[in-house]
């Protein structure tokens, strides 16, 4: 049998006599058992008292030496000194089980003191202490000694200790044989089961995590992230939970883990332990995303290379809490991108709190962000929490940060550095745990150079920059966006089978879209209101869209090019090439395959593969 380590604790109300004796007998017995037991068992023996004492009872050494067992000097331990040890067996040594726990406690009060679910055995052992002569005290100590010796002898000689070791080893081999990661922690979030699959998935070694707080091993909020049932000390009853979290492995790689968390036992109506089944779904998630051609992510729609790059950055940044600065023209979907980052992150179950920094005067913005106390200013009739407080445990989204005044930039910088602040008019310092995502449609780097924006604040906000492309830079996404927007209009209006005519699509592909996706949404809503039929014709689009006259293959493509793009874009945004369309594109570009690929809205490699597989006339 493979060596199994067992941690055994002898626990009494006061550890001056019984605990040290029991520890001495068991330690001596293990060294006398011969090779079969000693090779299989690595037993660590402890003793402790619920009530701390200063020194050992002087009778211990005297009566134990009569059995040829030497008790080495050791300061008596209290339970608090052993709080980080995961015990397999706890043996309480008192005349009754009640006294082993607390003066008026029960056995249920004992177990939460220790990591996991140790086996609990009670030996009714009296200290046999009474007033009298030294001989009377020695006689009482000998009686206690002999009782303990019989119990320890039975524990070892009759095979109970080895049987416990066998069961512990069997349980470990069983969970190690499971391909799914098994992680179990107690009500104090201390990990006490961590199988081989969990080691492989997380990159953490079992010996480095057992007995430690899950939130310390997997900062900042445990392996379950914001889904943690015990987060912020909350232990309310919960049902089985199934969710996917972003996770950073020990080597820094971003992983996607599926967690199936269940309350393992119930203690006074509350979950006392949690078992989580952990599966690495990174590759499956990536494959599913690839099969969908990466067309959408939390409401963001697009299959163009530019949008696929944005989706990839969002998924990568989700495993950390670093601040993100999203830049892009108005209407490109900066708040949608911020929500996607939040939804992909470990904070997904926490609040997402947005605020437009450019829409409020400075004095009102300060109150909105940091809150105020009653009487702080005229109209402050009650205490009010600010957006930072409301976002505690989640994400705050600071939109249009480029509009902040220089004075307010200083105030915001201090909060971002320390994550603490005082409400307007208040004196109490409030600490928060939030992730900061900000956005702007201005060039903050140029503003820094012109000294319009603080350089230190810029670098505090812009740890991870994400630039959203304008709709002009991702015209091949327009058919996919149109389909998505029309589906939403159908749901909002109750209309069925809304579609766009080819002529209308050509106009949408030709328009410059200064208002980006927001303008596209408005245009389709406008056209849907005007059109009574299932198909929306070009005549129902807004005048500014119908009057656009494109003239080139650049941002303003020719009508022929737009027709080719529209023909090549099938429903759902996938590109289907045919010989006639490819030949037409090559004729229009004078045989230039690179320009033809752009004209068709496909990648150069895609066009080359099609030409190789389909001989052209």
C-alpha cells in the first residue's frame, strides 16, 4: 500500500495531562509496530486544549516514565495554533462529549473549528484529579494513564488506525481517477480535497493548496470568481450551480473553466461545505466560437478581421482585473464592449455600473461617483451611495472620460490608486473592490501631449487599450448586423420575416455611416416603421442613406463592388463564392487577386483556395 499520511489530534478541554499522555502512547506504539505498519503510515500526532494552559501537568512525566515513555518538553498547544492543519482523526478526551466542545456546546460546534470533515471519535477519559496528597494525585494520574494506554492499544493493535489510512488512501485514489477536477472547501473556504485533475487544470500542486483559503490560492475571489457562494462571508442556502468562468492558470495562460458547484452538507440550514467539479472547456469553447465564425460576443456582432481581433482581446483580458480603456467613434458600441468584458470576467455575477462622465457637471459627478452624506449640500436630504460603492465586487464603466475637467482628474486618480474615498461631506473612508473600464471617443494620447489630460491618469486607465473599428472599417459586417438588428425589431414589434431588398442592402453598404452602428440601428428602425410589408425596400430608408453616391473601391465603394459584396454575403454573414462572381470581381480589378478579395469581402487565402479548387474559364 502506498504511504498515507494521517494527522491525528487528541483534544481535551485543558491539555495539561490527558492529551500529552495520549500523544506519548500513540507515538511510542507507532515506533514499536514493525515495518508493515510504519512503511504504510506516516502518522503525525498532536494534542491540544480548548482552554490554553501555560505548562504540562508535573505528573505527566512522572507516571509516563513508569511505562518507559519519555515526554519531551513541549509547550501545550491551543486549538488556535493548529487551525491550518488538516486533521484526519480527532479524538476528544473528556468524561463526556459535551465538554470536549465547549461548556455548553455540542459536537456540531467542534467540527467547524477544523479544516474539512475530520473523523471524530470520543474517549470518555476523566482526569481523575482531586484534592489530596501527592500520592493521591499520582494515583489519579496513573488511572488516567492506564485508561489512555488501553484505548491507544486498541486503536493500533486492532487495526482501526490502519483501516482509517486505507479508507483515506482509497478516497484519494478514487478522486484522482476522475478526469474532472474535484475541489472541496469547508465553510471557512479552506480547501481539503484537490484531486490530480484539479492540479492539471489549474497548474497548482495539491500540497500548495490544501488547508489554505480558496481566495488566497486563487486571488482575488477564489476559483469560482464572482459566483462564489461564500463571497463576502455570505453562506446563504443555494442550489446546485452550473457556470463558466475565466481563469488564469499558474503559467499565465487564459483558460475557460466550467464549474458545477453543489452544497455538500448543510449546517444549521446553511451550506457548510462546497464541492466543485471543474472541467477545462477552453478548447471546446474556442472550437464552438470558431464554428460560429466568431460572429457574436455578448451582443457584439461581426465576423470581419477587425471584430474578430476585438473579440479575442476581450476574451484575453477577461482573466485579469486590469483597467481597460475602450476607444472609438460615437456609436461603435463602447458600452456594449465594456459589458462583454464584464460578462466574460470572473466578476460576471457582480454589478455592472455605468456612468457618463461627460453628461454631468463636476459637482454632481462627484456626488454620483462617490456618494454624499445628508446635509452635504442643498438638496442632500439623505445619505446616498455613489457608483463606486454600488459597483463593489463588480465593474464600473466610466464613459467619456476625455470630458473630465483637470480638477476632477486629480480626484479620480487618487481613488483609482487607492480604491478608497470619502463621500461628499463625509469623513469615513470607504474601501471598494471594483474593476475599472473606461471609454472615450477622443484621442487621449494627443490630449496628454496638449496637457489637457493628466499623463498619470491616462496610464492608470489605459493598462489594456481596445480600439473599436468604425462601421466604415468593417463594411463586410453590415449584412450580419442587418440580420441581427432586424431580428430585434421583429421581437420588439411582433412582426415576422422582416428582410431587406438587394437595392436597400446596396445603399447600406455604400453609406459612410458617420454615426456607426447606432446610426444603422436607427436607419433600420426608421425603415421598418415606414414599410408595411415583409421586405424593406430602398425607398423606405432615411434620405441621408438613399442620397449617398459612392464612387470608388475605397471606403466609398462602387455600385458594382457593393453588389458583389452583397451577393457574396449569405444569410448569417458567411461568404459563399461562385465562379461567376469571382470572374466578375477579377475582371473589375484587372486580375488583381488582392483587390478582388477585398471586393468580395473575403480573405486573400480564401479566394486563392477557391481559385485552386475551381478552374476559372
